[in-house]
């Protein structure tokens, strides 16, 4: 069986398992077992043991549950209310007015969360009732929130960045730093979209009450805890004082202090945050273990090498290869969550990228934009389901509202291809600063 027939057979088995409702991690393990048992002469048990043990004992992976726990703690505090009160006095004069709280609130919370779902839920519970009460467009409120909440995957600390770094053996702090500038540019593009809508719909917007500068500055004090937590987590890594895991531990301590100061830290909320973090961490760790086993199995079958040779025979330029991969990830995003799409493809994609001379650090930021797009693409866009739970709108309504944000993310991906320094400048500057 040549590599084309093997690839088609394994893909059919994988989609059969996924379509049957089998967990993603177990589907990956199942395909790996079939690959080794029927297409190689390797022992299945020994191969599974070595790959699962190696993937589950990675020190880098310890940052993952800590960042998730930090987000869970903050989700259960009154940080969302503080964010809205601190931001709203400064946004009333902009075209779009308080609609900007969705984008700016998601940008700020993304810097302390690491999860798009946590960002969406927290900022959505804060902004949606206020925007609805003030008569803002429900279509725009839903669309901007669904799209901007994906910044939780791009702006560090990001759970998906940690997963990508573990799979490709890239530096987690460098990935975090690389995501800052593209994340801020993407947030600026979202803001520009809201400004354009605000100019177009200016007559439909209610006037916001004016405030004195003294009142604005007084309300801004509520943003101080968020700023301090961001500086502690990101600054400790950028300065080289802490590794990703140590910065995550600092973030957890900071989140616990915030919760204690706000008097929202109870035994019940602490247990809920621990259980939520444990569930999410175990799910991701299991997927990573399955992906590690599948990567080993693919290496035994020779499929990645054969596929890389086939792509090389097409003589695609790096630009055309990236466009092809962009289309592949968009299609995968319609059926898989972002982390699953990353771990499923990197075993095959990495050899192609190495042959084409594409920087894996840069590609990590590029693929994160693809993962963000997957969060709002039906029928399996995770943010669409979270948004449905918050608003009770139909999935079709939410997907249509988020469609402009999808196009903005596609534009961001093209900008990264044309201007790769957007993702590589800060890590390179960090290297020079530490020399």
C-alpha cells in the first residue's frame, strides 16, 4: 500500500471514530494502534508505553494546568464587573461607543486567562446585559464578542501555545512573546471594524452620559488589579526571571490574592475552580498523549516522510504551501476543535515546514490564527456553542454575526505571511536583549 492509500485509509478510520462519538484522544490512540499493528512490524504495547509516558512527563506541560486554574479562579471573581466599570468611561466618545468593551475587555482578560471559552463567558456575562439594556445592536454584540474572545488563544498566556510548544519542541516564553504583537494588531483590526460600524450606524446609537476627567480617573482604578496581574505574568517571563511554569504559578497566586481581596474566594468557589481546571487539563493532556502516540505511529509507517516528499514534488513555493495549509486548517476547523486540529496535523506538517525552511516559531502564531478561526466556524465552532448558552440565539444567527470577525482573522493570517516580522520581531529582540 503506497502512502496515498495509507493516508486515505487512516483518515477514513479517524473520521469514522470521531463521527461515532469516540473521544478525540481515544480516536487518535485507535488510529495509532491500527497503524502499528497492520502496517508496521513494531510491537504495539511497547510503542504505546514509551510515547504515552514521554508525553505525560514533560516539565513544560506543568504550566498548562496552572494557567487553566488561574483563568478558572478569575472567572469566579468580580473581575468582569471591574473591567466594565473601568473601561466604559473612556469609550463613550468613540464611534461604536460601548460596543468597544467587547473587544477591549476580551483583549485584557485574554492576557490573564489563556482560554477563549473563559474569556467569552466572563466578558459576555459582563457586557451583554449592559449593551442590551442600552439598546445596542444584538447582532454586533454577539458577533464582536464571539470573535474577540478568540484573542484568549493568541494573547499570552495561551493554553494552545503551550500545546503547540510541547508538540514542536519550541520555547514557550518565546511563543508567548511572539503572540503579543499579532494579538494586539488583531484586536486593533476588530476595533477598526467596530469604529466603521459605529460611523455607519451613528444615528442608531444612544448618547452616553458625559463624565468629568476626575470621575474617569477614579473609575480607572478598577483596572489596576488586571494590569498588575498581566505585568506579573508576562513581565516575569519577558525579563527572564521566571520560566513559563513559574510564571503560571505566580499567576495562580495573583488570581487567588485578587479573589481574596474581592472577598469572592470561598471554599465552594475554590473547589469549583480546581475541578474545572482538573477537567480541562485532563482532557488536553489525554489528547496530547494520544497525539504523541499517533505521531510515533506515523513515523513508523513513513507517512509524514512520504507526504513531505509528495508536497516537495509539487514544488510549491513557501507562500503557496502556507495558503494550502490555511485552507486545510479552515476545513478542519469546521469539524474539530483547535487543539485537536493542531495535534492531529503537526506530525505531518512539521516535515513540510522544515523542508520549506519555514520557522516553526512563526508558524505557531500563524496556526493560532487558524485555531481562532476554527472557534467560530460551524458546525463545531466551540465559541458558537458557548455564545448560544449565553444568549439563546440560534447557531446560524451567531455564525452570521461572527462572519466579519472570521474574515478579519483571515486578513490577519495573510498579514503574517506577507510581514513575518510581526511574529518574530519581539522574540528576536528578546534574544538580543539577553545576550
